[in-house]
């Protein structure tokens, strides 16, 4: 197993730890747990960039890594949006959380359909819109965790919503083209 894959697996394993610290820290108003959740989230963001860098630089790109890396991102971001939405309720409107979850659901179901209908290549490489969506979603959660006032946060939420919608449409369009080739 490559170093990049080990880092990605560590990110996946840290998702429930993040949720536990987040939930316990905010429900019990224990600042040290809130900071721990923030630290874990920042660590996951950094290791997302690091494992990609290692995989590309040291030729460690594997089929397992191409599956695990987006899975780690999905698990972290969906968990973070749900946790922030349920715990820090004044930061993210419910419809934004549903949009993020809906996008991940659409992309996952689309990939499954393409895979089941036997596309020769069932992978969809990440587009620039997908990478931008991940970036803006991570920044949105980060700003919620550092308790940025909503009047400033709303602009990043607007950008996050816009790019999330654009990337969803892009993935649906690209997936449809791939499905037509089956």
C-alpha cells in the first residue's frame, strides 16, 4: 500500500473522530473539544492536498487511491455539513446542507449506474468544477468552525452554492455522455 493511500485511509478514520469532538464540544460547550474538531478538520484538509501531491509526485497513483480519495472527501464534507447544520444551526441554512448532500448522492448514484451498465471506463476524473466545489465546501466549514459572523460567511456560502450547482450539472452532463457510450 502506498503512502498516499495510507494518508487517505487516515483521513477516513478521522471523520468519526471529528464528528465526536464536534458533537461533544458544541453540545457540552467544551472549547477544547471544539478546537480539537477544528484541528482535525484542518489536518484532513491539509492531508487531502498532501496525499494528492505525494501520489502525483512519486508516481503512487493507484486504482484504490482513485476510489478512496473522493470517498474520504465525501465522508468528511457530508459529515461536516450535517454536524455544523445540526450543532451550529445559525451558520448554515438547511437548504445548503441538503444541496451538498444531494450533490454527493447524485454523483454516487450516477457512478453506480454507469458502473452497473458496463461502461468500459466507469471512472469520472475530477473536473476543475469538482475540485473548486471541494475547496469552497472545505472553506465554508472551516469558516463556520472558526465562528465567522454570518454577514461575512454568507458570501462564501453563496460562492459554495453556485459552484456546487455548476459542478453537479457538469458531472451529470459528463456522466450522461459516458452512459451513452455503453
